[in-house]
């Protein structure tokens, strides 16, 4: 399994990993509910390049992905508000990693460093996520990493606005809901 993302896109992939619990109407949906869903997410995020080993139990992969997601979420929440994090939480996970680094070239002659991860166990399949999360925790700009301010929303994002005052995952969704709620609270008719 090869991880090919640059630092910023890897950081965004980690936030995307946190965003795998979403609200759909009145219910919450876990996008990592099955092993197949985990593999699909890894492929879409750019953190996977080869299939998962066939002898692996899909439920075990899903369970491990959800556990890693919650560990990473807790660490990012703490880091975001300036509370010291317990690095052993992620270090213990990273200790089970097995990868090598290679220099790779493309058809245009561009070179890049690629990490090749094993895929024999659920932890190894998820190692690219854990490595990217460690890098985010160490080098991410937590002044612009945000969680949507809508209390019913669990989504995280990088605030790339010029003023760095973005409050909502998407203005059309959560921002608009907030505006409508504020409008109604002022007693204005619909």
C-alpha cells in the first residue's frame, strides 16, 4: 500500500477521516461501518493503493478504523484547544507499523518519496492514516483547523479564508441553518 499525498493533502485526508461520521437528516451515519467501506474511503482519500489482504476479517478492519478515528479525534480536539496530548495513544498504534520509503518517478520525470505500507493486518492497512495523523498533530496549523460551529454537525475543515474566520463546514448548509435560526429567534416572520 503506498501513500502518495503531500503534507497538506495528507492533513486534509486526516480531517476527512474524522468526517466519516455524518448526519443524514435526523440520523447519524458511520461511513466506516464495514470493512469494504473502510477500503473504499482509503482509496478515495489517496491513502491506499493496493487491496487489503484477503485473509483479513472485514469487521476487524472496520472496528480498528473506528477505534483509530476516535483516538485521532480526541488528540486533535485536545491539540486544537491547547491542551497537552498523550502521545503514547498514537505512538502505540504507530509501533505496529511496517513500511518502507522509496524514491519513485513518473512518466514526466518528476520524483517523489513514497511510503509503501504492508497490508497484512488492519493496523497496517490503516498505518498511512496514523502516520498522516501524527504529522498533522506535530506540524499542522491548528489556528486554521476548525470544527463546524453547528452543534448538530461533526465535520472538520481547514479554514483557508483570508481572514481565517470561517465558522461552518459549508455556508450553504450549516451557516444557512444558523442564519435561519437567528432570524426566527429575532421574531421575524418567515
